[in-house]
């Protein structure tokens, strides 16, 4: 099985005034094709932060996030957007549709960005 995503010592720390808030301790994780991965834990344990790092929505404070062999720290914002478009998808618990697009248009939009024909 091929490695599709990896965290190597990745963590996320936010600063609020003089206080440091650790949203995710240093984490190592390897995800391979065909794997089923459950991320469970109590509120505040870092589940959303972990998913946000894997989804390339946020950058780690330290460590690496590697998607399909690419270290995301090496990407500028344009290349990061392309990586997200081509490699990452989220299924949310509640609707996160782009207004004013309808549901079908929300599905079509990323396909158009990828250059997929409507026919």
C-alpha cells in the first residue's frame, strides 16, 4: 500500500496574548491507500486540528505534513491550493455549500476547476 499522507512530528500551537495553547501535541501518523482510519477522542483532544493539518487548511507550528510525497512546507499558496483541489476532500457533518450555488453546482464547481468536461 502506498503512503498518501504523513505527519512527522507535526504540532499546532496558538498564541493568545501571553498564553500558548497547544491544539495538537507533536504527532507522527502515516496513512496508506485502502486504510480505514477513525479519529476519536474527547472534545479538545485535537481531532479537528489533526484533520485541518491533513487537509492542508492550516500549517503546523513545527514538524512536517506530507501529502503524496510532497512536504507542504515547500509549497506556496497557489501550489497548496492545487494540491488541495487534486488530492483532498472533506465530507462535513453539516452542509457547507457555497452560496448562492445550489447543491448540484457545488458538486460541479471543483470538477470545473479540475478541467473536467460537463459532457
